[in-house]
C-alpha cells in the first residue's frame, strides 16, 4: 500500500480498499465513507501536499494490520512536517482495507499543517 501511496498511483491504491471503506484521517471529526469519497478527497488535495512514507514495522493477522510508519509531508508552499503514525487497518476476506484509523506522535502539528 505504501508504494502505491508514495507513487501517487490512485488506481492501484483504489484496488486495495473496499468500496465501503471508512477512512479516518488524523484529526478528522468524521470518516471519509466509501471508495469514491476517499478517492475524491485524495485527488482534491494531492496538489496541496505530498507525503512520502517509510515503513518502520508491521504486525498483522487475517483480520488486521498495524503499520508503524515514518512520514514526511511537504506543503505547496514548501514547508515540511516529519511525523510518525500507527496505521490500523481492518482487512476483509478479499484482502481489501475496510476500515482505517491512524494515530500520530503529534496530532496538533498534523492538524495545523494540513488544516
């Protein structure tokens, strides 16, 4: 998933999320619900920032995946933010992500940066 996200390959990324995905972004008061809504949100905002990710570690079983990720975001004005997240994914029988929650080491900085 990280390689699809880093490359901006929204089609490949779309293949690994379910049609009824619930995607909770850090600091968001509601989830993006549905693949279409999530893809529209990402496409609308990809011009505003770029995020590169590096996988630190993964723990998983048949139903869940937890990834520890180091991330660097660059805003359209050139400012950057480095942060770490724990990405929690619920996986269906087809191997697609149905729910995503993320927790960060500095939620306030992320909300301000992406605000």
